C-alpha cells in the first residue's frame, strides 16, 4: 500500500514495479495459506486481502495513464482511492485465528498427556490393549506437537510482519480506554505509548493541548455509538511538541451476547507523507502560477496532438476560453498552410526526435486575426519510449515579421529610387560624384567614370576620395597644385 501511495506521490516507475512485485507475492502467499485447513472466517479474510491486492494492481495502470495526462496529485489520489480496512481487518482476524489454534492445540496436547499418564498408571489389565492405546496416544501426541510447532512458527511470522510494518495495531476496552499498542507504535521518537494506556482518545488530545475540531467531535461520537470507522485523519502534538499527522481505522467488537467489548484497529503515522504532499502541492501551485502568469504562450499536447493544457496568457492572446481549447487538435488553431505543414512534416518529426526548435507557424485568433509564432517544444516519453505529452513554448513574432517585411520593402523602394536617380544623372554630360561623410563614393554618373577611366582609377561605390585624388595627382591632372600635392590632399 505504501509503495502504491509513493507511486502516486513521486511518479517513479520503479515504485510501480515494486508494487506489482509485492502484489504478486501477496497473491502467492494467499494461495499457500488456502492450502491449509482453514475455516470460513479465514477464507473470507483471505478473500478480502486478495481483493485489495488485485484492486491495487488494477489501479496502477490508472495512475500511469493519469500521470501521462499531467493530472494533479490530488486528482490522481481521488481516482484510485481504495478502502483498505476490510483487508487490514482480515489480517487481524487471521492473526487471531492462528493464536487461537495455538492455544487450543496446546490445551489439547496437555490433556492428552495427562490422560495418557492416568491411563498407563491406572493399572489396566489387558496389556496388549494398553500398549495399543499408548502407541496411538504417542502417535497423536507427536502429530499434535508438530502441528503446534507449525502454528507457533506461523504466529511468529505474523508478529514479525506486524512489527516490521509501518502500520501499527491498537485496542480499546469497553470504556474506550486504550488497552494495547503493538510494539512498532512506539518507535517514533516523539511517541510514548506507555503514557497512552488507560486513557481515552479525548484525554490524549487534552494532554497534547490540541484544539478540538468539529471533525474530532464527530469521531468521538462515532466511538460512543460503537460504529466502525475508516481512514480517520487527525493532527496532534507529539511529546516533543512537533505536529504529527495520523490516520487510523477501527472495528467495533462485540461478544456473543451482543455486548460492546471495545475496538481493535490499525494506525499509521502519515506525517512525512502529508508534508511531502504539501511540499509537492506547494511546488505544483508555484509551477501553475508561473505557467499561467508568464507572459509567453505555453501549452502541452498528448501523443495524438490534442491540447491537454494551456497557459492563461495563451488563452488571453488567442481570445479563447479554456473550455474551447482543451481536447482540440493543435492544428485547429492554425491557418490551412501551417496546419498542413504541421501534420505532414513538423509533428511526425517531433514524435521521432522528441524536440522542436523555432518552428514557424501562423495562428488564427478567435476574432479571425492572424499572428506569426515561433514554436519550440520537448516531448516526455514513458518506459516504452512512447510519447506521452509535450511542453511547448510559442513566441509571438508578428511585430518582428512585420518589421522585417517593412525593412525589405524599404530596401526595395530605396533600390528603385537609386535606379531612378542613376538614370537621371547618367543623362547629364558633366561628371558627377557623390561622397558620404566618410568620403566614400556612393553615387556617380557615366561621365564621372569616363573622366577617371583613362587614368586606371577603379571607379566604384565605396572607393575613397583620397584614392581618386592621388590617382589624379599621379597622372598630372591637377596642374594648379604642383609642388603642394600633400597640402592639397589634407
């Protein structure tokens, strides 16, 4: 049961396998027990234990499916919740049956020995009959002792199981005072069962200084009404002052005349489990808060491509309610072209590799407007390597795409204007050259090229004015500055 619960809590496949192995061992042990000479009550008890084991086995697959669909822990726990009390009560009955057999066989053995001695020392006359009866008694005694030894071994085995189990056993008398605790009930450093004996449940709560809640009062009413109860959970203070959480179940006992004789039940310290669940739920709440409030579009899909979760920002950005999105295929929110690309190329590749990076899609909002997004995602796989769900991030790049388009159009317009200007200045017969702030040539006409072409000057965009000037000086083109060329350049 605890491995089963830990699987719900931790989602560790190793715990699921351990639980399956335990269930198989339990059912095998039950089959061995059935081979013994047992009564109807024991048979019913074994049926209860076997039924609980099989039920837990069936619920393991339910847990696996729920985990794959990203259900919260509290939902999974509710889905697979099981009443273990009949099985635990059955174990207690089996223990009592074994103890009863041991006592009965011991009394029978003692009586046989006494009767045999009385018979042998009574001076019977017929010697062969005496020897025959004595031999039969000895044979019966040997078989009885063997059976008694086997029962004692079974009793020790059950007690060992009880002492090593994390559950502990308790009893109350007809006045609802605690009369018995199993040894493992006092193994916790903050528990002391000795001071609990002889006290009622409300006495212990009062000693611990616990505030009596409505649930506690209801439990006390159940005890006073002598009704069975299952999985009652309460919080109390230990001897060291620390808060502890316990879960108990009890069965009301009655004698053959129908008189109430007390309670017998089981308890379990679930403090660590509760604290772990609280921590996990806190982490889950924090994750959900981050998931929903992060200003970016987040979603998860299952292996069929259906959306299983979306962030609040996703819904706000697309203009949908959650009920309109969950369960729909992701391509239902894409344009026809993007949907085809996703089905034919992107999604099959994603299933094969388990990852996607910066895939371009165009989505359609509820109001009909379009947005461009870049999608990146990672896939989670089960033990068989099958894709179970994914976590995807979509970045709206509509503005960037618009700016890129505008820039391209601006560049195209600039080129057209340059070409138009070029055709105008080429028609002018005088040389024209235009330089930028760095004195690099940016625009020139055909006459400008002809003026320098004979001098071997490489006239092209980006050529610096100094290069052209030096070429002119070397060719003697500037007679007015002869003897003062460097000053001219400066």
